[in-house]
C-alpha cells in the first residue's frame, strides 16, 4: 500500500489529484491546511510521500515541509507550486523537499514523479517496512506499538502487544505456553502458565471474527498456541 499525503487548500485541485492518484494505485490522505497536514502525518505513520502545496491559508508549504522533516526525515516530499520561478525551487529544496512540480501539471507527470520518488526511497508497496509487520489483515507497527486490522486500530494492552509481536515474528510455529511466558512476561516472572491462556482469550476477543472459533490464534492441544495469518 502506497499511502501518501496530499496537502492542497483548493478543493477542486485536491479532489482531482486524489481521484487520479487513487486510480493509479495510491492511497491518498487529504489535508486542506498546513496544521491538518501535520496532524495527518502523526496519525498515519505509514505515509511515505507528501505532496505539499506552497500557497496555503495558514502556514506556507515550505514551513510544513520543514516541520515534517523535523518529525520524520524518511518521508519523500514533493512541493506543488503555481509559480515556476527558480527562487521557489531553491527555497523548496533547501527546506528539505525532494522534488518540485509546477502547476498546472498533468496526472501522468505527477504520478511519474511520485513513482520515481518511491523508487528512490525504496518504499514500494511490496517492500516490507522495517517498522511494520504485515500479515493477512494485520499490520503491527513496532515503532508506535499499534495494531491495525483491516485498517482499523485495535487497542491492545502492553502484554497483548507483546503477544502479537511474538506471534507475528513466528508465523506458523507452535509456541509452547512456557516459551510464550518467558518471551512475553520475562524469565524472572514467576507466574502460572494459566496467565497465558487468560491473555490469549482476551486477545482473541479483540482480533478474531469469532473468538469461540479462532482462526488466527489456534490452540495446539496440550502444548500452546500457533499464529496463522
Ligand atoms: Ca494553494
């Protein structure tokens, strides 16, 4: 999935860009102001590319670019500007932008630039991000410890997160209760293996379609559990 941010205050231009990017296989997140754009960046840690209009009602696009850079240096940034003056280009690139597109632009030109940027970033949809584990409908972000199922956030306790992490790094492997206990609770933790069952039951309620007929976390009788996604 190629999630990208589209910051443009003019509704007609933004809709046009968004519709065409969606057709081209991208997943655009929209923002109409600089402040909104910064919110979206925090909200979606998987945004890899940001398209930033320069002329905005609140803060200008270059400032947005600088602030995004200070939060996340890995995002690719393309500035969109109505003006073609070389001066803009210099300001844009010195504020940390990677590329520059002048309005009016064609969809073909824009998508070509975005594709080129994705290639440079090595952030193609198929490539697994180092901060994310993706399996079936699940995305586990190891940086902010957030789980999503079918793009919906699933709220987890720290223990449940650790269980998910253990499972998703060991797909298809039967894990014994003892191993789960050691990996998740730690060696020092002197607990009964029952605590594993209790937490698995709670986790199933959160992630399974039908917790009484679990598909993702299956029971390995007399042994432990296995992750299948
Ligand atoms: Ca504008």
